[in-house]
């Protein structure tokens, strides 16, 4: 299969496109709810605390000190 798209007004072939067939299995509502509960109660909090450890980087990306302090609390 050939892939092409417009680039600067000209039709251009897109090279090195790899297709991969995947099988997606939707989680049951019960599984999804259980995972969301764990994420909301623990994972998100720990993730934010970990991000807040690098204040200099966050500030360079425009994150305010107030937001960083909030992240430190989870």
C-alpha cells in the first residue's frame, strides 16, 4: 500500500510507513472501574509527587509555584 498526503501543495509519498494489526480487547466495566479506583486513590497522587521533585524543569515549562506545591501534596 502506498501512503501519500499534501505537503506544500504537492502530493508527496510518505515512506517507511509500517502497518501493524492489533487486537483490542475492551475491559469489562467492573475491571475498568476497579483500575480507575486504584489510579484515583494512589497512582495519580504518587505520580504527581514524583513529577514535583523536579521544580526547575517544571518552572521551565511554565508550571507555577502554586501548582508545583499542589503537586507535592498529590
